[in-house]
């Protein structure tokens, strides 16, 4: 997960798609370009599974989880 599910994550998300090199996440190899370019293939199924796993933990820790919706926004170039 590169961006949290906070309500104010808009600029964090856009930072991964603005064409400017972004800081390296903890789990990534050194020397890699961490932008999310449209010209590469990305493992969408695995990404959605990871998001689901992440959300399970978030929802489990949220005392008001039954009162609010949780969503995943998938940004793709369609390839």
C-alpha cells in the first residue's frame, strides 16, 4: 500500500502519478523509480487483494465501521 485510506490522501495519491520521482517505500528495492507510470503493467488482482487485506485490519480497528463505507479507488490506464 502506497497511500493510506485517510480522507486527506488526495495529494499523497497524486504524488505517485505526477511524473516526479517519489520517495522510496519501505518495502521496495533501492534505485527503483517509484512513480506509477501508465506504460507499465501492474498486477491489479494482487493489488486489490492487498487492499482488501489492509482494509480488513482497518475495519477491525474502527469502532464505527458499521456506520461508514469503505472503498478502494482503482486508477488504471486500461491495459
